C-alpha cells in the first residue's frame, strides 16, 4: 500500500539537542498528523494540522503543515531521553476516512 | 489513554491455530481500523469498518477476517496461523467532525506464534 516518505529513517542525538524530521508525499492532503510510538505500545497522537502553512506546538514539539500540502515537518527542541521512540506522520483528506502513514523516524537520544 | 481498548494484551499460540482479537473504539467513534506491525516495521493497514460495514481493505491475508458489531466493537480473526503472523496488531478509531480528522490507537495485542 501507499506510504509516505519520512526522513531521516533513524537518528542518534545528544540530550539537549534539537531534532528535525520531515514527511513527504506525492499527493496532497488537507490533514497531517504526527504520532510517537514507544516500544511495544500503540502510537500516540502528538499534533494535528489542518491548514497549509499552519504551525502548531505541543510543549517542546512543533509541527508545520507544508505550504504545498505535500509535506510536513516536526521539530523537537532540547531533546530528553524519554523522546526515544518512533515518530510517524500520517496524511488524510476530509471525508475519505483514509489515513496514509509514513515509514517512521527512529529517534535515539544519548544522555 | 486514547480511549481505544484492545484485548488481550498478549497472545501466545501455535502454528495452525485460530485466534480472535477484540477492539472497542472510543465512545462515539463509528470507524474502526486494524493494523499489523511486524518487528521494527511500519504500520500495515489491514481493514477499515464504519458503523458495521466494511469500507476498505489493505494488505489483509485471506486467512484473516474482521467484523464490526452493532455495539461498534470489532474483532479480528486470524486463522491457520503461521510463524510470520507474529506481530503487534493495533486497532484504531477515528473522529471526523467538521474539519477534525484524527485517528487514535489502542495499546495493541502482541501475537506470538510458536
């Protein structure tokens, strides 16, 4: 099935560093969602975006809805060890009840 | 807590057996989705039900089937199990209300086929 491309696939960072990741699609969406999955747990919704250019924060996390509607970005500031996990993006369009997920970015934080 | 519940949390069975995974969506959500996640892999969409009716199928094997009941809970049936079916199985429900379009996941069922 269709999947969105996430970059990078994985990253090791030092505690305290800022993290950036992105998600790209060949088709447009009017909703972008960002999730975090801890090992063995279900993905947890972090941020939902509904408008091109929109910038939304949730604590140290900030996500942006790309103006082309084909991409989205997630930034984590001042990373801490509990930020470890897999971050998934998902795109959707109103009324379709269909969600396309990204391949995931695996984040590892070195204390 | 997302409000989506799944049982059991863990399931260990043998090849050739049949198991049933259960999911209850968030209160008020009519849609239920099932996903499979193998070790260190992404989320593979299996099937979507809306208010009791099948809406979409993904990469679901013929040995797998699902249904959504009038009370909106859903069951995923996996039969003739193979070693490769060992995975995390997630259920999700979605809220689509005006401009809102969000999906919430349950804690998952870890299936181990020996």
